[in-house]
């Protein structure tokens, strides 16, 4: 018999999720090193390494939480480092590595295809390189269009060069659901997109870009191929269906809760109220950008946004959370139980039992991780529990919205939130691999037992 040859290179022994985790970690450490350079800080001195590490992790994990003001505290070099990490983190470092390999006409190995399969949340390696080419093309086209349109709008209120720079930066940040902005550099201007709360032009550019970044490249490719194939995959149908429901319900709830709030929607006319409600509903699940201050929202609205952040975006996207497909399966399981049905059925397709187990397991693990982190931070941070829960959920779901705790975190709190962002970005990939059942059948089964439920 031939013995399998084991590589002496320890990197080649890593399985795909481990390669992804290691790659993201290298990116974060590299980014933190660059941000630690005096050239990255407007003060001309090196920023504290923990601040650099936090910012690099937030950018690489496309979260948007920040302990500093990128528009004020970072030089152009520092800002380019941040947006570069956002771009690579949003696309996935293996996707960018594949682009480089394709440019230099290097052959993509089967092992690299397996890693790309994990990156894009695909069930097989078939057609993975074609999908990667499409991903890169779609990202380039969408971000370029967004950059041009935003630059035109910003040119009305700033010099053309600055408008072009702001347009490109914010287009990448918006599409990758990162939440970083540079508007703190403008004196007297609030951060994020608050200045454009009732601006139809900015809203109608930003909202579709957030949605496109949140539904994932798999769905975008499916939609663009619809005219040729005349059908959508089950995955795309569930993502589009669930995302649409969440956007509509979210907008209605925010509109009702904040309608009479003098600090948020009340001063706006009806169209402004509508834009603000829809924008917050779309952005809350992953983007981190806001057009109204989160701290001014009523507590009921803040808690509702926590729920939206926990649900998150779609698999294979730049967003985090437990994913809309997971949430759809959970809702389907509840409805099936209420109706006395044995199977969860979406669009005339039965959902496999192992998918249901994975959805329940991942949701419960995510829920427990957020609660444990919130409990720990409640003992170390001087802040309200809702604010801490909001921040921990935002970090794990890579949503980026904040109630103000991030800038006040203790060093220990920064480490906890950094770890949450890292786990949240990799969680769906690593857990999906870990929870994949072995194909080997057990030689026996235990007798069935019954316990009382409810």
C-alpha cells in the first residue's frame, strides 16, 4: 500500500477554513502594522498599536466600528490602507489572490479552488473560477458607477478632486457594507450620511449599493443570468424573498416608532421620513452607515435594530450576522411545527434536515457568544446594557452601527470587540465546515427516547 505523502510545509496541511482564518489574521496584522506608522496618523506620531489593530480588524472584517475618526485622525495614506483592507476583506483575500494569479496566467490548483469554494459559500468547486471572474467584474462595475455618481453629487459642495476621492472611498465602503466615512474631515459636518438624510440622490445611490453588497455575488450572478436561464436558484429566491420582507417590515417599524421623535423623524417631511426609515432598515443588517443618529433613536428602535443586525445579510456577501437564509430556515421550522408538517418547504423544495440542524446550531452559538460577550463587557465597561448589547451584536454581525460605546472602550473592551469582529466574519465559513456531517454511516443507532417539550 502507498502511504499518503504529507507535506513538510505546515501551511499546506491547513484545511480551507483554517487557511481563510490564517489569511484574514495576516491581513489584520499587516494592516495594523501599516496604520501604526507615523505616516498614517495626522498627528505625525504612531497611534497606539491597539487602536491600529482595532481599526485594521474592523476594516478587514468590513465592520465599520472605529475608535478614531478616519476623516480627522488618518492621513491619506492611512485612509487608503483602511479602504484597501475593506476592499480585500469584502471580496475575500482568496478572491483577490485569484485575480493576481489570473493576471499572471498562473494555474489555480484544486486546493485553491476548495478554499475559494469556502470563501464564496459554494457547495462545490464546479464553475468557481468563472464565478470569481464575475465577482471581480461586478464589484468593479458597481463600485465605479457608484463612485462616479457620488463624485458628481459631492462636487456641488467640495472641490472636484476631493469630491472624486470622497466618491471613490465611500463607494467602496458602501458596496462592501463597511460603514467607514470621511465626513468628519468637513468642519461642522456630522459623520456617516446624516447630512444626506432626505437627499434623494444620495439615498437612491447608497441604498441599492448596500442591497447589492448584502445579497451576495451568487445572487447578483443569478439575477444577471436570468434572461438566459429564465429561472433563479432556490438560494437566490430565498435571499431575495427574505431580504425584501425584512426591508419592508424594518422600514415600517422604524417609521412607526420614530414618527413622533423630535430628534429623528419628526422634523422631516413625509418623503424624508420614508427615506430615513428605509435607509436605516436596509443599512442596519450589515452596512453600518446611518442617516439619523443611533443614539437619538428610541430604545424600542435601538433594540429592533439589534434584531436586524443579528439576522444580517446573505451568505457569500460582505455582510455578517446569522444570514437571511438561516433566519428563513428558523422561521420555516416554526411554521412547519405549527402546521403539523414534517418538512420545511420553500418554493416547492424540501430543505434537507442537516441544513436545519446547522441553522439551529449556528444561530444558538451566535446568540450565546453575543450574550457572553455582552455580560463580560457589562462588568468592565461603564455603559448601559442596551448600549453594550448593541455594540457586541454590531461587532459580531459586522454591522458597524454604534451607540457610542466603541470610542469609550477600555483596552480589554477593544480586545473583546476585535475578537468578536474576527469571529463574526469567519464564523459562517468555519462553522459550516465544522458542522458538515461525515458521510460514514454509524454501525448502530440508539433507541429513540422522548422528553417533554414546553
